[in-house]
C-alpha cells in the first residue's frame, strides 16, 4: 500500500475512534509512526484541522493532556518489562497500574503506547 493510501486509511481510523483514542492516534502518528524510515520517504504530519475539524481547541487540549500523561506512563511499563533498576514494580503490576491510572482508552491505544515504550527501552 502506498503512503497516500496508508495515510488516508489512518485518517479514517482516527475519525472513527472515540475522542481519547482519536487524539491518541493523531498524536501517535505524528510523534511516532511517521518518524520511522528514511526522512525522504516519511509521510507529512497530520494536521488536526484536516483530521478532526469538528474538534474544538479546548476539547483537543484536554484530551491531549490525558494522552501525554498516558504516553509518559507507558515508560514505567517498558522499564519494568526490561527489569531496569528504576522499575518500581513487576511488569504485570505496571501494566495493571498503567491502565488504572489512564482510564478511557481502548486496548489498542494502550498496546501502541506500551509497544513504543518497549522500543524506547530495549
């Protein structure tokens, strides 16, 4: 699938998601997904006004605050998975705490954030 089709498919996915997941997927695409591969082959960033034009700025900012907290919280899961000395709990305990401390996201969003943490801390 070429970049244009992948991008269009991703935009459809963002638009069909619930608010927190939509903002997470938007954030994830721009911060993580599109940053892999040679720079010349990377797709352009998504613009909020193009992807979620009906979303108000205050609603976006509130959701983005929760997304950023969840993204940061996934780091503890990654640390625990690799048993870094900084880890405060076991991997299983961290996964449970991560979800409890960041309610409202889909399982897919949790998994994407945790996977990114795994790659960061491997």
